[in-house]
């Protein structure tokens, strides 16, 4: 497996004593680079002792957390309009970026956010302005830490490919600002021939309540000059199931060479949901019992990593 592939795991509420066993499985499959996921850093910000625990894992097991996904949601998104929370949000991200640097992460992937827009608590122009303000406040921290602030595309108006480009383009030439290209999110927004718009999950219609769903067939092209990392997963084109490559409709034969040709690409992250059952996007594509680490490694090897 390529040295630039970094594997993500759905830690959830896994007890601490199980972390070593999960990491051991990855190591036995030749994976020693992992994602410092949002659940890990969210927990670590609230409990510094947990960061000490993760430090011990890296030392004792020889695994590295070399890409961090920022905390996200209504308390952490870049565009939150809660002015009482915004100073704390900025402080938390600054601390997380510093932790990312300590663990050797090259990138810090961050969400613009959509929840306040979807719930119609704020207008799109205000949210874009707030996200731009967050960029101004966090870029100096990223520069000082030597970590690339990577803004992620998704499937709602506040974090469409064009809004993401609007946020990062003022920093063109700054090596510490870039984009995380999410393959599954882009796939939802691609309107391929034969795609049935009636099958989109209900969330998509509430997200695009002003204009109706506006496709983005060219998200990769729009963002390519700024892409430094990527979240790789699949889906059926209608909901964000975070499925294994080749289980959905993403054309990996075409996409993988395009990703590998991105001029600033530093790494490739898996972002598969290991769980089974359902989530907001409907029935998950994983088999009963969920995906295995074996299946993850084999699937990404099959598509060229």
C-alpha cells in the first residue's frame, strides 16, 4: 500500500482498552499511518488525559496520527453565527491545530458548516462571511504550526465547491491553506445521466430550499489547484453513507488518476463508515456486522493505493 495512504477508523464509544487491538489489526495489514479523527480530537479537547493516552499508543505501538479532522457541528463549524460561542470555537481549533502539529499531522481538515443554514437560522452570505473571518483567524495558527488548513467540500450551499474555493482562493500561494476533496460528497452533487432526483435523501431538499438542488459536476476541476488531501469513500449518489470503494457508484477508474494528478496533493485519507445498519442517509451499503479492516485495506489496494 502506498505510503501516502492514511486510514481512518470509526472509533465511536470504543473503550480505551480496545484501541490497541484495533491498531494492531491495522499494523498487521501494513498500515502505520492513521487519521486523528474528529471524535478523537473532540474528546481530547475536553479531556487532556486522553491526549496523553494517544501519545502512549503512538510510542508503544509505532503508529502515527498524521492527518487530523477538526471537530465539527454546531459548536465548531467555521460559519457558526453564535457570537457567544465563536471565540471558544476559534480557541478550540487553535488548540487542536497545535495538537495536530505535535502528532506530526500534515493537514487539518475543517468543515465550513451547514446546520445553521439548513435550519434557516442565518442567511448564506452571512455564513460565508463568518467562515472567511474564521479563515483569517486560523491561518496564522496553521502557518506557525506548519499544518495545512484544508477546507472540505460537502453537499449543501454553504460548503459547495465554489464556496470552498471562494474561501481559500485569497490565500493562493500560501502552502498552509488548501482543500480536502471529499469524493463521496462530490459524488452526491454530480448529476450523471439517469440520476433520479426523487431519490435524494430528505436532507438534500431541506439543504437546498432556496434554489432546489444545484448539481456540481465539476467540483474536482474547481478545487483541483488547491487540493492537498482527500477523503475517499463511496455512496449511491443520493446520501452520505461513507461506503467502501466499489460498493457505490463512484467511477474510481477515472477518479483515482485525477486525484493522483492534483499538483499539491500530500496524502490520501480513507473515510469509510465501518458500521452496519442505517444512518441519516438511509440504509448503509456495508454488509451485516459492518466493514472489516481487512476489507478496507483490500478495497483501497484494488483501486490503486
